[in-house]
């Protein structure tokens, strides 16, 4: 059965980069979100068993999304894909329960490896 | 601006700048063991008089460095005067800073930030650029007149050192020919 996956990023280019990096054999149903609020809505609608999450977004940023998911003990597997790659950002993201912290520009090999590591492939 | 870049091109350019400034902030954050807040990059076209207005402030030190390669232009770095001592301390300079060490510090900072920023930007677009060493730029001496920019594309990113008065801005100025090269590269990226 297809896994519901959401890509949350305000940049069209970034969403496309993630989309293109997804392993073609991975059976998913894809949703795209342009900000944190849309990302949370996707989770609430059951469209994000896996969530690829950008940190810098309008409305509600990625940290805000993580906080809400964390507070609600959401089962979503969050993989952060961020341009802010400072050690502090990684620490905060990990403390908020994200499974992985990937750097932009996203490397397709790294994404595939991450999905394999998490048992998603 | 809308004439120059489409929404898609602007989105792509902004995202590339985002990634570049993330790399620049990381380079500095690791050096001084502090957290740097990043702003959303600004992309604007300015004419000569708007460009000169940037220098009508006594809040910043200015450095400039040119770059050559498949795109040509100049990187200006604005460094907040208010936070110079703080960041000097974090970078293990002897305080208070004398004129010589202050200049050394400012040029070093400019080189780290502008260098990482331009490098990230060039790499992502498969452009080749080589950045010269920065020099101090004294806006009070009206050297601003020496800039040849008449109308130019400015890519501006802002770094704020958390818990201090220090902030820095990198402004990348591109010439018309280079803007054309840049737009071609953006289109290639968008069509892939």
C-alpha cells in the first residue's frame, strides 16, 4: 500500500529537488505543503506518515511544526531538510524529535540511504 | 524587478541564496561557537542613487572584493560597528581592538562570510568564480563614486549573531552581462 508522504517547503525549487530525489520504486502518495500550517494540516489529514520538512518557512516555520508534532506525540517520521546547517539548528531539531537532519543542497544518494536506514525502503 | 526575473526564477535564486548563506553562517558559527540567525535573502534591482544610499550610514564598516569568472561582480560586506569588540573577543583577538587588529578582524570576517556565500552560490549553479581578497572601503571619503554600477542586481543576505549587537550583510552586485549568464543558468536548473 502506498505510504502517504508530504514535502513541506516554501520554495518550489526545493520541493522539486526533493521530489526528483525520491527513489522511483518507493510506493508513495505525495502531498506538497508551502508552509508549516499546511504541513500540520497534511499530518492531521493522514497525508504524512513521512514528512520532509524545511526549517525556514512563512506562517509557521519548521521548528514550530516539530514542536506541535512533538507535543501531540505524532507518529510522523520527520526528516528535516535544511539550509541552516549550524550545529545549534541540528541540536534543536533532534531534541524536537526529528529522525534525520539533511543539508541542502539535497544529495539524492543521501536521501536514499536515509530512507533505507529508517526502514522505509 | 518583475521584468527581469520570473516568479520561478526569483524563487530559485532565493533558495540558492538561502543555501549559500546557510553554508556561510555555518562556517562562522563553528569558528566562534555561537548561533547565527539568518534572514530571508533579498533580491532587488537598484539604480546608482539607490546604490549610493547604502553607504549613508555610520552603523557599518564596509569591505569590498571583486570576483571574476563566468560571472563578474563585486561582493560588499557590511559589518556592524556596534558588535565589533564582541565578535573580536569570540575570535580570540586581544581586546580592546587597536586599529590594525580591527581591520584584520573585519577583513577576515568579510572573507569568511562573502567567500562561503559566493562559493555556495557558484557551486550550485555550476559557475566558476574567483574572489579577490577584501579591502576596507571608506564610505565617508565618498569613494562610493568609484563604483561603476549604474543599474545592478543586488542579492542581499543578513546575518545576526544571537545575543549580540553584531550583524552583517553581504551584498552581491552583478553586471548586466553576468545577470544574463545567471538567468540562463537558472533556466537550466528549472528545466532539469
